[in-house]
């Protein structure tokens, strides 16, 4: 697909009701055209989209830019967000944005899908400003359908780890019209002062100065475009994906707490269903702290997808021989287990054991001790034959139970 396609204003979609048959057809044609170009340019086996996609939407002035860094840190992402407005930097698109309008759906979808194929987004990405119309919503649904289709296609192949179950979060930061307009105009004043200082001193970088941040009527129009198009589009995703409504009306620390409550880690939302089923017999500790969440999830899924038989043995050993001992030490929060389990002689099995306990909220440490055990005494030579005994010492730590004393 050519990224130099003409940019035209999007026709506002109806606020109420579903898409018309014509709109659904248009969305399908847009998406299929983009998808065919992707397959031709990259190859089907290389259409590897992010494991986790957080669609960050919000009213003008709701703080998407302010809160993006916090959300990125909370989810353990290392890549910069994909900001739709930054992708659409052609002169035609800039003119439309300055007037408070939006650019065409085809331009948005085409640029976005190509951007999402970049390797730095494989584990997860934040999308700032998508979707904004019902046609874009339909294209998002089609994309997720394609991601699931690719996952099924490569499910039992060596490429399965590249086509993991997608996790889609819809996050909406909301402020009312009065607050939105006030914040837009405040941003305009602060931007003007900042840019004047940069031009005077030559120190620093100029900030984007939006015409809508200096004109109350344009700021009001921008908010109403959001309510009439983007808000309704985002609401339509409520019943399909994980939806998070964030009250962004208050101070920053209060908004951050709202975000934290909405994005608490849930393994059933992120692991492959086969992995979840495999781990059901391992109880979750009271307070789960996941270290390096994306890498941990990726490793666990790779164990199930690529080393299923060994993974089953390790999980079975944990359930039958380790957990009963751990439960008996629920008060102290420390359990020591000595095992001569043969499966643990495989280094991969030890890695699996540690990762399983980490995912369940425990901290596990394993030491290998080799002990020579007398096995046979030769009367003629006086030599003692010994066998090497391998003992794995497993220490499991977790938050112990509080006991009332008195």
C-alpha cells in the first residue's frame, strides 16, 4: 500500500446504532486491501503483531501524553508508544488536524499495521489515538481476527511462539467538556511561553503548538468531535475486549492509582489457554509479584508450545511432591524440599520450575548437591565403590500467614 494516498476528512459515523452495511463493506475493503499489501511485502509468516496491545484513547486534555509513560512502566514495556498523530505528518493531514478534523481511515489503518510489525513491539505496545471512528473499530476487529487466524495456522509449527494469543486492552481517559477545554487552553499558553523561551535562548526543543489550543471554539469543537465519533467508537468495543474506563478528572497521582487498579496482572488474560490449564493445580500466592512480566509470560508459553512433555513432568512434580510441603509451611512462608527427581537433571526443567513458581507468586531457589554414597566393598582390593547421589535442594519463599499473639 502506498503511504502517499490522498488524505481526506473522515465522514462522521452515526452516533447511535451499528454500522450500516455500506460502512461495514467499506471497512472490510479498506482492511483487506491493506492486508494483501502486507502479505505481499512481508510474507504471511512474518506478520507478527504485538502480544499485548493497549489502545489508549481519551478526551482532548485528558492526559494521554502525561500518563503514557506511567502506563508503559506499569506494563513493563520498553518501547515508545505508537502515536497516531505522529504517523500522520503529511501537510494534508496536518491541515486537517489543525482544523480539528480527522484524516481518512485508510491512511490510518495502512500506516498503523506496518508500524506494528516492527520488532520492538513484539511483546506489547501502547497505541495513542486509535481507533477514532467506527470504521477503524471494524478494522481493529478484523486485525484481531487475523491474529487469531495466524495463531491457529502456526499453532503446531516451530513458529508458534511468534503467534501467541493476543491481549487487547481498551483504555479510555475521560474528562468532561469544561475540564477538557480548560486544559487545552492552558496547554496552549504553556506551549507558547516555552517556545518563546527556546527561541530567545536557543536552549531546548520547540513543542508542537496546536491552533486548537489557542481558540476556545476550536477546542470545544475538538472535544465534540471526540464525543460524537471517538467516544462512541471506543464504547462499541466494551463487549469484545478488556475495557478500562479511567476517571482522569483529578490530580496526576489520583489518576495513576485509577490506572493501577485497572491494570492489575491476571495470568488468565495473558498466558496461552493451554498454559493456564496446565498450571491450574499450582495455587497462586496471596500477593503476586511478577518480575519481568513479558519475558516470564513468553518463556512459560514457549515451554508449553515447544517443550510440552517436559513441562508436563515438571508441573506434575510440583503439584504432587512440592506443593504439599509448601502448604505445611504456610505460616512461616519458607519451605525446604530435598529431591532426587530425575527430571530436574535437565537444566531446562530447573528453569521451568523456577519460572512456574515465579508466575504463581513465589520465590524459588534450587541448589544441586552431589554426595558420594558407598555402594559396594571389594574384599580383594579393599576398594569401596561409590555411586554419585544428586540431591536438589529447593527453597520456596512466599508471604507467610500472620498469627495473632497475646
